[in-house]
C-alpha cells in the first residue's frame, strides 16, 4: 500500500473524538462521585444525610469563625481558630432562636421595587402621534 493513500482523520474529527472522550470521563467521574455519596463515602451525600449538620457559619476574621452545628437534638456552638476547635456552648434544638431572614442583594431590592411600582407611562402605539 502506498503511504500517501492512507487517510488520516482531519482536525475536526480528532477534536470531536477528544471532546467525546472527555465527556465520557467526566460523566463516569460524576456517576462514581454520586454513587459514593449515596453510600456515605463523600460530601455529595447532601445536607441532612448524616447525623452532623452545619446550620450556620459566621466569620469573625480571616482565621477565626463560629459554627452552629446540629447533632441529633443538640446544637453546639463551636469556635474555630487557626489550629483548634473549642466548644463554646451546647443547647437543645428547641432552645435555638429562629433564624433571621437573609438580607437580599441590592439588585434583588431594585427588581422588587420596579416590579411593585405602578406604571405611569401611557401604552405605546395607541392613539395620538
């Protein structure tokens, strides 16, 4: 056979083959992570799937934070520093005050005010000039 008569795939075919292989590897990795998460092998099990649930986190500065952690019917307030965790207090779930509503963004407030404002403009295309 003549070496010039052997056709090689073009750039488009090679790119399509590479992207197909990449999509297959990503799909397999996603499936494996979901499968492991359902069996408690990772963080993809979802919130509330285990016995420990982080309810809230408040950052105090770059290296310190306070966590509100629910374990069963108990709620722990835990302080976290550079290299340590400290139990600050413990309470029952029913002693926990209700959460404050999350503040909306300025953009959400703008959209809400525009949505509520009545239109004072006359409809276009009707009557007049």
